[in-house]
């Protein structure tokens, strides 16, 4: 049976500017990966935050 499931996370729109060359690189990287530009950016940010140096993590708490 088909069930509509709620989104996993609440979200909010933020407007940010990307250098054009970075946009091209991201778009090339996600071809055939079944992920949106926004999804890639979110995953990249989460990865960066999880892999920060310990002293940087402490500053951001």
C-alpha cells in the first residue's frame, strides 16, 4: 500500500551565492547520482562539520 511519509527534517530556504566554477563542478559530480544540487550541498556541509578538527568543533558549539 502506498503511504505518504513526512520529510525527515524540517528545512528553511537560505539564499547563498556560489562561484560559477564551483556550480559547474558540483553539477558534474552529481550526474547520474540521483541527488539534487541542494542534497549534495547539505551532505557536503554535514560531512565538513563532522570532520572538522577537534578545536574547530569546540569553537562552533
